[in-house]
C-alpha cells in the first residue's frame, strides 16, 4: 500500500511541475496547447494582418473575417499597415488578452523569435498564414498555411522560357519586387531566376521593390522606362504592381502586352480583367481564400489533433483565354 501511494504522489508531483513550468508540447504534434478542448463559439483567435496594400490582401482579410463569422469563432483583428513593429505590438496584445490562438501573416521573414517565444511561453499556438518566418526554432509556430512562392516564380519563368523558345535575341527583363525582406518577394524572385538561368538570352536588367502596391509599381516602372534602353518583359511579384506598370507603359506611349510583355502573380479580379484584355500576358495564381483552411486548422487543434507543419494552397495559372472563362465566377 505504501509503495502504491508513493508512486501516486510522485506522478502527481511531476504533473504539477510540468504545469507550473510554462512548457508547451511541440506545436506540430498538439495544438490545444493551453486551453484544452472548447466549444468553437468559446474560442478566441487573434489575427495580425499585414495591411491593405493590395486587392489580394483586401480579399484575404474579407475571406478570413467572413469564414470566422460563419463558424461562430471570435476573431480579434488588427491591421499592421505593413509595419513589423505594429504586428509585434498586436501579437503581444493578444498574448496579454490570453486568446486561444494567434494567426498572422508576417510583414518580413526575420525578427520574430522573441515575440513568438513569448506566445509559446504563454501556451498560445501560433499559425502562420500566407507568409513564412525565417527561424531555426520551428516549435515557435504550429503550421504555415500558404502558397509555395518559389513555385509561383518558377511557373512565371517557365512560361517566359516557353514563349521565347524559338528566339535567339537577348530578352531584357525588369522585375518589380514585393516588400523587401518578405517571403513572397524573396521566393518569387528565386523561383523565377532558377527557371530562366539556363538560357543566357534572358537578362534581368533592373529589379526594384514596388512594395506590392499599384502606386509603387507605377513609380518604379516610370523610372525603369527612363533608365533602360530596352525592356521586353515585366515580371511583377503581384497584380497590383503589374497594373501600376501598365499605367506607366501606356503613359510612355507603348502598348502593354505587346510592346512589353507582362507577367504577374495573384489573379485578383483587376489583374484577371487586364489579362482578358491582353494588357497582361500571363498570371500565376496565388489564392487569398485561406479562411476555410484556417477554420479547419483551429478546429483540429482544438480537438487535440495533429496538423501538418506546412499546408500548401492549391493554385493554377491563367492565360488570356482562361481568364475570360474564369472571370464571371471569380470571387476576388
């Protein structure tokens, strides 16, 4: 009897020490890290959005808000206005409010370890949406839900290689980059470069950030048209910068889509419209509709189920004819 009681007390002491230590299990194996199973209507999720810099981002925000409303899960929302310090402030606020889960789309890749460590210490699982972080400690977040940005850049480059397969003359390319330091800007450039590197005729003669905005794309394109002797192709990391480039090209008396070919990423409605009109030549899709998948992740974690550390969204590409066919039913 004494031996049995001793074993019981030792087990209870170990359990109490674990609870007091603030340690949490690895996020990729269990998601309900501090709260246990709850009714969905009792769950609170804090979401720190990048901002509203593009049509894609606006559609992403709306889809997430609508999805959480439909599911009956409370969503606390903050707009970081494309500033990392605002996102860090929002995440710390969510930690203080003891929300059940924190989700955010990182403005840039680096500089998150400290605040994510605070969330981990508080037992709050973190979900990365749309963009990844560059951290050696993958236990700081549960999962990353979003596109394969390298593959998007590769698809853009592969289309270009196919279009110019019978050409031998040099092809001058300008690149309109996304926000400096952001995952999509880095990865879309990498994928594109890998796809075209085997053929010396392709030359990226200028590359500059347009910060994912239409105004930024227009401004950068205006400068490039003045500084470059010849531009054959524009590769824009999103539709909005491509649409800004179209304005600059038309103002310079050239025909977008003909005099200068344009490749973009996103496939939002304005971009698809320009593609259907022949002003853009090719679009690689990057879907902003992540709300349903976020609900599925939260539901599984709340039930104590395992979720993959990386969840890739399913996406396609569009030519002019495909854009015409898709536009009537386009949701964003």
